[in-house]
C-alpha cells in the first residue's frame, strides 16, 4: 500500500498545465477573458505570457513554476479564505503561493475590479 500524499505534496507535484484550463473555464463562464486571467497570473508570478505558456507546454509542476517566478511584492496583501483555509495563515510557502493564485482567479471570476485584484 502506498502512503497517501499530504495536500502540500500533492500541490508540489501537480502540473500548472493540469490546472490552467480549469482557470480559463472558470473565468470565461463568468464573463472574463483568458487575457484577464493572464494579466492576473503575470502580476502574481512576474512571468511573461510566453513564459507561462512555456511552463504549460513543458508540463512544469507548481514547484518548477514558482521556482522560476518572482512573486509580486504585494502578494502578501492577498487575504481571505480559499479551499477552506485562510491564505495568509498557510505555513507551507509553495502551498501559500498556489492558494494566492487560486484566490486571484476566484476574485477575477467573481467580477472584482482588476485594480482591486492586483492590489494596486
């Protein structure tokens, strides 16, 4: 019997490519665009559109994606609950970065103004 992976381990092994289409579907269902999504992802990660798509094409894990990223200095201003956890209280740095991303996508899908999402 193989040991069950912790939530942090599952996130570390998950590929960005496996999640990205779900992000696109979520925001488009709510009337936002993939370009809006990319703007939010670029703000958080500091990666260009080409770099993000390169990570998708290569099948990069979230570990690899965030190792290449330079998190926005205002990312720590992202607060609230996502997946039942307060993002500002998550102790694992990688899991917290992934939940920051989830929170931004959720805010985008809920129709928040871009200036508010990007903490400008």
